[in-house]
C-alpha cells in the first residue's frame, strides 16, 4: 500500500433557498425542512500524517477559530479515527474562503471535508453511507456537503435527499464582519412563533428549480429565520433593500444570518449587483458564487 503524503479536499459553502422551522421539541431542537444549495465558494482542507491530531487555519477570520476539540474539523478527525479503530494522527491545514459565522455552513463544510480527507489519507475506503452516518453524528448541516448540488434536508438537516434541477444560479453574497448567534436567532423565532406550522419546503419552489425557472424560484425563496435575524441586526433589511434596488431577482438572509444572498440573472448582472451593494454604504464585503456545485471532494493526493 502506497504511503500518502497529503490529501487536499475542497468543500463548498451552502445557501438555504428555503428554510422552514417547526416548534422546539422535547430534545431542545427544532425540526426543519430546508432546500440546501451548494455554491462555488470553497474551503480547502489539507490533511498530512502527524504524530498527533493538530489543526491550523488561514484566510480571513482564521485567527478567531479554535484549534482544539471544540472545533468541528477536530471532532470529525477524532470521530472517523475512533470509528475506524486508528490513531487520529493527522495535521489539518484549512484555508477559509467561506465566511465565518455567516450562515453559509463553513464549519460544517470543514468537518465534511475532514471526513473525506482522513478517509483518503488513512486509506479507509469507507462507504458513502458510513461517511453520512458519521456526519449526522457531528451536527445538523454536516451531511449536506457530502451530497452537494441541491437537496432537501429534513429532521435537523441531517436527513438529505438530492434534488435534480436544471437551474444554474448566479449568486451575490453580502457578508458581514460580525456573525449572529444561531441559538439566539432560534430563541427569537420561538418568541415570535409560539405555534409554528409543520415545516414544509414550498412545492412551487421545488417545481421552479426542477424546470430551470430561476426567476420564479427567486421569488419563492423563504426563510423562517429571516425576521428574527433582522430583529437582531436591523441593517439586514437595508441590505436586502439595496439588493432589490440593484436589480437582484430577489434576496434572502442565508440560514440564521447574517449573510444576505441575492440571485442575479447572469454573471454580468451579479457583478453589477455586487458593485451597487459595495457603494450603497450598508455592505462591507461581497462574494460571487455559482450553484449548484458538487459535493466536497478530493482534489489532489501526493505520495512519498
């Protein structure tokens, strides 16, 4: 068996085209039904052999991330090692392009990418089902980066079903420098919605995506956490308004925020929207991305 020197994996960000939230359960969690969409903004995970589990980050905001077992990537490496009965002797070097604490599941992408990288580095050859099971144990959004594309998520988001779509979507993301607390946003949701309905993704939105009708899909986007997020960060309403004035087909708060995501008609239109947002005075930074893109995947393996 050849000795592997390093494994590089790219893991995509996500946006929620729809996020419907149910009432809090006895377990303290909210059941959801969501429409995940993977976009071409990637974190890069490089795994190399080491005498012990280690972790480092680079990229914007990297200095704010923990380098111990409170980090999802660290937990992912430990979990897959325990499952396979091997020592977690790996050093993980992760370069961040996905905004931190931005509602785009950067931490989940890193954890999913770590599972794939360690599986390849240690030549475990785990099945997709085994990797999905490990991802579900780690957290609610970690299964989706292993699926990619567009998919419906149920339960806590770990039950993922792929959706075949004809839609290529050009996105503009308005990124905030400071994140929002997801538990706080859910708490506000509970206060505003004492008796929420059963969470269901709109059928019309699914139909629009499967037929490739981007304009209709944009108008049908919905996020039950958007109002709670705006209540905690009122400037988000101004950002969404600025995107509308800049000719976006529609905009939405991504997940629990604070990133706002806008659908453009084309790449050229996306560039225009990003420029208009930048000069609006309410947006600090913008990113462009196209979706759907494929799941987290190995991009390079080097050998000794």
